[in-house]
């Protein structure tokens, strides 16, 4: 079996539909515990890349024009510009164990080389019964010459089990907004996001933190809106100075009104030790539930090394729902590569 790889663009309706159907099939086979892929999210991701990132979306076709694999590559353009992340690396379940995955890996290596990248990162999700990637995925990653880098516990909150809101202490005040950070707060949001990025443990990932930049915030918002996502955000402000002491965000896709992603939660170092992380999450979730009556669960992923955030989320009611594992793929394959194909998807 020989495949041809074709770029997927927003205007290529057939290719976009092919990729979406493949991802639905892979999700049903591999990660039924996760929300199904959203078509609006896919279409928007082709049009607007993440901040400071170039993207390539590829579909692999068999000779009869059946879509057999989906690959999305993300190339950081500023910090971490020695790496490429295979944000999606999927083989259709009906076409596995035919060498498609190995050939897709060679294609990724070729693209990494063409961009002068020395690191290739892969990710895969496992369900609640696995504390690491399933054996088949580990087997495939290792056969490709990949080495394990990090694990990210997947945590899920059933919103009916969430804690009730508690008042914030004086002289702090709550402020809510939607998908766009207000102009008078965006510089502070950039400062807090850079703090979070600098402090987040990366372990063997060796991932450089992002700078404090309003442009990054605005570019991320444009990406989120292009994907059809809507956000609910809350900040805790010090009424004396106007300083933002804490900030959190939830994000939802069009296709999954019962599910939200818990995104950023960060507390200014000067205000830590006052339970503000819990408080800001309580109030933001309450506001989101009031606007989204179908919301049933919230998902989040934290580094296994981030003990502090894991404790906060456990106290909030999040429980183990799966694991995301990350590997670094060798740019040059090992001599013994050539094992069965499985899915690798973030």
C-alpha cells in the first residue's frame, strides 16, 4: 500500500470533510472518553494558526482516494524554534497494521528536516483505565525511535459535584468577560500568562516559556474565535490598585455543549496563599453554568510534575479521567524501526 500526502486547506471542502471523518472514526476507536472532534474547530484551525506558530495540515490518501491518515504539524516561530509538534498523527482504524503509520512518520521526519527542526514531539491520549499510553501506542512510539518525555493526567469535573461559590476577601473584586480580554486588562493578562508559562514544570520536555506579550493574547483570541469556540473568563482584581490577582478561563466548542475545557488558571505571586485559584475557578464555573445549561463536565490536563495545580484541581472536585503521554521522535529513524501501526493523537 502506497499513500500520497496532500495539503489540506480551508477551501478544499472534500479534504476537510475527509479529515474530519477520519478523526471521528479514530476518536470512536481510541478515545471514546473524549468529546468528539468539532468540525468548526477543525475548519478554524486551518485558517488561523496558534500564536507565533506556522501550521501544516496533511491528509494521506490511498490509490483509490480513501483518506487513510491525518497529520497536523505545528512549527514554533519564536521560542522553541528547533521543534515541531505533530499535534495530530492518526491512521484510520480500518487501515492500521499496513505500514501507513511508519510511512507517515517518515513524512513527518522529512517535513521536520525541510524546516530545519531537530526535535519532533508526539502525543497520545489514553482512557481512565491507563496511567500511561496504552501498550500498543508505546510499542509503536518506541519502534519509531521515540523516547518518553512527559505525562499529563487528564482530569474531569462533573459540574454537579463542583463546590459552591465563596465570597472573595476584601479588598478584592470579581470581574467577568467572554472570549476577549478587556483592553484595560490585557497587559495584566499577558503578564500573568508569562508567569504561568515560566513557572510550569516541563521536565524532559525542555520547553522554553513564552514572553509577556499582548500580541500573543490577541492572536490566541483570534484563533479561538476562528475555531468557533466561546470562552468564559473571570479575574480577581485588587480594588486598591486595580492589579489582577488571579485569572481563569473556560472554553467550549460548538459541537459539544456538554463539555468545557479548563484553560488558564494563574494567581499573581504576590497574592498566593489566599485560595484565590479555587475562588476564581468557583465563580467562573458558576457564570459558565448560568450561560450554558447543558454543561455537564469540564476537562483539563496538568503536568504530572505540577503537584500544586493537581492538588488545587483535586480539591475542586476533578478526578482522574485518563492520561496524555508525550514522546520525542528521533529525526533519523533507528535501524530496527518497522513495527505495527496505531494511532497517536493529541
